[in-house]
């Protein structure tokens, strides 16, 4: 079995779409823009807040950097208040994380959602799970598919990339794993669909299948 498993969060460990969608729709309504459905937001997320608003808000791309920054700050404050309102772990995830931990596997999270929210959700949903690291989006730090931060955390724990698995539901996840030299595992229950998992070393339909990766 691999020594470390690193997980994406949105669409992999947890269904976060309702709190994200509600928060963005609130920002859109304040600007006079129509809302989007939760299904639409599944296509919008995964590459950070700036890309989320590029996709969700008409004209966002043409705004000044200062105005874009103001919109992001409003959204982050709002989402920070409600990121635990409707979030749920996917079926089988808590049990699978527990089984991996019992086998001595190092567990980590590497997501493009803001790091403060990622840590809050991990603590809320997985109170009994001690993640070795929870990495999320920080100002001025490259997002996935750049694997640098993840690789640095694995190196601290003497885990070679080939002894680790990256688990995710979208292209940035598979690319981050590939770029870092990890075994890549796509999950079919996520937000993005099977076409987003092209090139993954394995694709699974239930979390318990992670226990069978050699």
C-alpha cells in the first residue's frame, strides 16, 4: 500500500456546492446579476475564486483589479460565514479515511479552495481525523496543478512521490498528481464527470476502493 494519500476537497471529500453556490449567488444578486444553479456551479469551481467569478459574473474579467479584489473579499467573507451550513462528507469517506489511518497511511488535503475554509471544513466534517497537512489557496501562491506545496509536505515526511496517491474529481487534480509524480486516482462521484479524469491511473466509484490500491 502507498504511504500517503492526498485528497482534493470539493467534489472528492465533501459536497460543498450548496454553500459555494449560495454565497456566489448572494454576491451576484447584490450586483443585479441573475443567479446560477448548483449544477452550473459544479462546472465553475476547481481553479480558485478568480476563475469562479470569471465564469459566474458577466463582465467580471473586464473590471479593474481593485474592483475584482473587492468582489473576492466580499465573497470570501460571506462564504467564510456559511461554508459549514450545508456541507456534507460523501458517503463512505469518513470510514475510508479511518481505515487508511488504521493502516498507518499519511493523509493530506490539497485544494484550490481558500485555505481557511478548507481547514474549517476538514475540522468540521472529520473531527476524529488527524490530517498531516491541509493546503488551500493563499494569496500569491500557485494553485493546482502546480504540485510544489504538496511535494514539500510529502518530503518533510520522507514520502517519495511514487509512494503517494493523489485523489480528486477534476483535471487540476489529475494534472497536479501527474506533475508531482504521484499515482493519480479519479473519483466518479465528484462534480466534474468522467471526461475530466482522462489520464488518471485509476478511476473509482466508491471511496472504499482506495483501500485496494497497491
